[in-house]
C-alpha cells in the first residue's frame, strides 16, 4: 500500500484496544526525534491512566508528544465518535482501534483504515499510509474466508405453543434493506450511544441513520424490516435493538444475526427471526436496490405456524421458544426478573 500514496489527515493511537504500554512503546520508537507534518493531526490516548503513567516514566509518552501528537484522556473518545479529533467529511484517517464502521469515528463520508500502532505512527510521519522501514514486503499469500453457516432451517411449518399475551400473527409492509453485515454503528450511530438526554422516540428517529440517512423518513411504525446476512454485527450497544423497537418496527427478519445483537434484542423484549429463504428471494427480486426499499407488499408473520408469508409464498422459520416469548411479553429481561422475584414472594 506504500506505493499508492494514500494520503491521510488524521492518525489515531487511542482506545483500550491498541494503546497498551507495548503499543505506545512501538509508536515512540518510530516517532522519537521526528516531527509529524502540519497537515496531519495525530491523536494519542493511553488505554488507562496507569498505562499513561508507566509510559511517562519510561519516556515513551514524552517522545510521542514531542513529535507533535495531541494527547487525549484515556477512555472512550474518537474510536466511538466522541470528543476531539473526529474525522470530517472527505477526510481519511488511520487508526489502531479495532472497528472502522461507516460513520463510527466521525462523518459518514470519511474513510478510516485500521492498522498496527507502528503503521499508524509511520503513516503520521509520512502523511500517507505507509509501513515503517523495518517492515519489509512479505511474500504474497492468499486468505480464504469461510462463511459461517447458521443452524439448519426448517423446511416445513411447525405448530408452536403461543403464550397468553404474545401475538399469534403480525402483519406489516415489508421493508427491505439489502446489505449484508449491517453493523450496530449503522443501526444506531455511536455519537448517540452515551447521550443520556435522548428519549425513546428520538432513538427511533435516528435508527439506521448511518446505514441510510433517509431510513426514518421512509419507514413508518408497523413496517417489518428484512435485512441481509449477519445483521447487528459490531459493538454490543443495546440501543441498536431498542431504537428499532422505538421506531415501531415489530421485528426484524434476516438471513442471520450477530449472536450479541440477537441476545440484546430478546433481552430488551424485541423479536428477531432468521428466514434466509425469504432474504434470498428478495435479493433476486431487487438486483440493484436502493439502501431502503418499500416493497409495497404486505408480509405476514404467523408465530403459531412458524411461517412468513410474502406474495403468496410461505417461508418457514425456526419456532420461537416459550422463554423468548416470555421476555417479549415482559418487555425485556429486567422486567422478566422483576416479575419472577415478585412471583416468588
């Protein structure tokens, strides 16, 4: 990538992930005695107060700051879109954090590349993404990615027991978001995650904002959302589930879900169902889709029969357990626990 001269405006050695003592030492060895050019802003934050104290005692912290790096407090900051130094529209950054989802570290129209602390420091000095001199080009190798196969899906309908208070059937307009791997930053932007003044209705207003800024204008309460593979990947923020709930979307159908997102959803009394055959059908039906499509067709989710009906075709899904139903009826795990404690007295 050195030969591409991909220019950067910002560099980040922050967060609890790659700002350990060894990481700071690695960066200090590259930055020592050199100056970061004025057209690049490099931000540094130790993984903890204790790490910063140790780096200060070793001299590594001073070497990093003497190069022109801008210190930030240890703790959450740019890596989740908070505080100073966020990427602006059209900017490119490089970061030693572990996630670079669209809009996570600033403007959705910015780019952020992930790299080791050494590459971040070297790139900051050069003004473009580059490896330090001691890292030589390795021989070419291939990387094979194997798709994680979800558990087998039923091929026929299954009669399920429905608890009192849980709906037997839910109907709504089918809304299709075609993308795979829609992450929790796409569902609920990080800049809202730690705002304590945001109301449930306001959560609903900004849901899917980083995926599609027009989502909230297109989708109305009662619509049923259908998405691609691995929906809800990324960080474990529970607002990614609650914001969909507060928007009035009764459930999400997908080929597969991040297990963390699935657990957060049911813990907050929200239904998510895997129905890969339906998603495959929609992918074939919309070959060049917009981010969010109102299909104009009703979708019917029959929980008792474990069947989704769309355009006259039935698509089976794995029946919802009584435990999952209890969580939804109670309004989430916290309310379920309160109810069980009350019942035990």
